[in-house]
């Protein structure tokens, strides 16, 4: 029977200390592993008959600016269709060297998703056949989903904080707030 413990045990048996963490939320396990082995782990999960994770549902990244040396986390969501079982694989990357191997030859779905991840987070998928921007203009010299910029332009003079509910005294007819 395919369950979280079985998957984790198989990965630890095969990759040892390269699998260094896991968590389970909402009945879905997330496995943390060494980014240098991402492709080997994905291939093992695909090939191993008892595991059979042959469909990549999603691939994304997130930026944690306070996690020095591990600012970017690339997450693969894999699915075993016959057994209706999902797992997540997570790999941390240094934002100064955001390199990880492409999975586009193993999962066709990864081709577009890796391009999107590159476009928005700057993750370099080594060996990708066409790693170019897919939604943003080619001239962009930054990655918009990184948390490197303030949410608002702090130099704007055309906005009135009272109109945005940030301070001041409001008078609504007979009501004062």
C-alpha cells in the first residue's frame, strides 16, 4: 500500500542523508532533499514500480528572503494516478546561485513550468532546452515574484493615506470614526 511512510522509507533507503527532512500537512507529505540529486530522486520516484509517480502536477518556487543561503525553495508536486496519491518534493537554493537540474526530459509538464519559474523567480534549470521568459518582457532585468521590493512605491506623492484607510480621522456625515 502506498502511503507517506512507505515513500519516505524508500527514499531514505535509496538516497540516505540526501533526504534530510519531511513534513505532512493536510494528508500530503513534503520531502526535503539535496538539490544536487533532484533529477535522480525524480527519476527514482518515476521508475520504481512500487512508487510510480509518473505525473508532475505542478512545479513552483517561493522566495524566503530571511533564509540566508536557502532563499529559494523549488517545489515539485508529483502524483501517482492509479493509487491517487500526491507528494511534494522541496529543494532549497541559494539566491546567488539558483541552479537546479531540469526535469523537462522526464516530465513534459516541467518544460513550461520551469520556464515560468525562471521568469518569475530566476531559478536556473540546468539543461532546459529553452529557458526563456514566457510571461514577462525579455528586457526585464529582475524577477517580479522575489520579495525584494516594497509593496508600494514609497516616493509617491499623489496618494492620500486617509483615502487608503491608513491614519487620520474620518467623518462620515453624522458618524466619526
